C-alpha cells in the first residue's frame, strides 16, 4: 500500500467536501470524476454504470470532450464479461481500487480482444477503478485510464482513501433524489385533488403553491406573535393538548370557515418524533353526498331534510320546499338526532362533516 503525504490528505479532504455537496446522483457522478481527475493524473476519468443483464454500459467523462467511437461501444457491450475488472467486481464483494495489471500482464492485455477492439482504438494502455455499492448485478465504477505509465500505489491509496466517503456521498445523493421524487409525487397528487399542504416548521412552509395565502385569506391574517390567525392558533393548541393527554380519548376535529362564498376546512396532522406536523387545507363541497348520509342509517327523506338543515334552512322553509308541514319536518329531524346521537342542528352539522369527510384526507 502506498503512503500518502500530508498534501495528499489535504487534497482528499477537499475532494470529499466537494462530492458531499451533491444534491442528486447526476451531480455526484460529475463531481466525483472531476475530483478523481484532480487527484490521480489520467488521460480520462469516467463514471461507469454497467447493467450486466441488459448488456448496457452508460458513462460520463472528464474531460467532457472524450468520446467513445460507436463501434467501440458495441464491442464493449459484447466483451463486457471478459473485462478482468468488471468480472472481479461482479464476483466479489470487494470494491477497492484495482488495476487491469493486477489480473493481466501488459502482454496478456494487449493480446486480448478487449484491447484490440476496445482499448487500443481509445489509446488506453492502463486502467484503475473502484466501485460503489449498488443492486446486484449492476455495477457502478469510477474508472481512470492512461496511455502512458501504469498507476502507482500512491494512486491506489488515494482512491481507497476516497472510496468510503464517496460511497456515503453516493448514498446520500440517491436518497435525497428518491425523497425529492416522492415528495414531488405527493405534492402533485395533492394538487390534483386541490388540497393544500403546509408543513409546521419554523417558519411554516407551504409545499403546494399558495396554501398559506389561501389559509390567511379565509381564516384571517397572522397575529403579531404568530404566523397563524388567532382561531387557527387556538385550534392547533387544542389538537395538541388532546394528543398529549393519555387519559383523553378524543378524535382530532377539523376547523371550518365560510368565507367569500366558499367553505374551507383545515385538518391537523400531528408531529411525530423528528417529523414536523402539517396542515391540510381544502375546499368542501357545499352539500354532503346523499350516499354518505344514507350510510349513516338515514332514510331518503331524512337525508333530504338533513342536507337542507346543514344549508341553514328553517323547518318552515324546508316544509314549504318539500310540501310537508313544519311539524313533520320537526318529527323527521328528531329521528335524525336520535339515530346520530346529537341534540341540535349545530351538532348535527359538525357530526356529519366530521364523519363523512374524515376518509377523504
């Protein structure tokens, strides 16, 4: 194993800091080969992704002017199983820096089809690489190539020192990209159903465009001491207090307002461990669904009366529109109260909204 100088460690540290800033796999691959090219003198450094099943190889290179002739790509696809480095990495769990000369002498390499059809046309005589863990049988490798002089043990030591830090940065970049994709998919789905998502960070962030502005438009302006309208602040405080009391068995309740001719509803998603809570905001339809009301055990006539009650109609106006007496309306309403376990119109409205709307979010 070659010995690294103090100056080498300084360069390695700078390389690690650079690749750790990668926000996605594409950025990581570019930063990684740029840093390797700075640390290990090479004619070209490539980031290779080999799919052994599909027989496909993808790569990016530094310098960017490096090009692989199309016929060379076709030959490499065919001969990939003969490549000593690819074969070694595929058969072992060792991803450390290896050279072609660790497996073949220069004479053996030059006598191979791999050299004749792939490397000689690219003027490559020497090669060293290391791999990054990925799903088997795929192979991800950072590869340095030269036309003159084999790679030294110092070069190997540099790559082996870099490798564990590059692996961590590679994982982080992939995880960040996957989480971003999931988040974007979730946000897209929420937009499709016209639901606003606000994360309860400090300050709060709306992950769907305009969610905070919509909340303030319908629920009120933020107070001097809080980013939330007063009623929203009090409502969230109540939700948290119910959750914090183990002796209290109570469902979280939505907050509703009628504003600008629209009925808006907020639902609270509580914090969990290190995960911040969130608010879901959407506009409610003006009238509950008949099928949903019937699922609560109400008859068709009781459903119709309940819908009219929830719209604010009086017994007299309901009777007139349905061609029945107000006394009959009252009797039907008493039956509804008994079936749903409520006592007055306000409780009826709150109960139906809470039960019917809860599964939708």
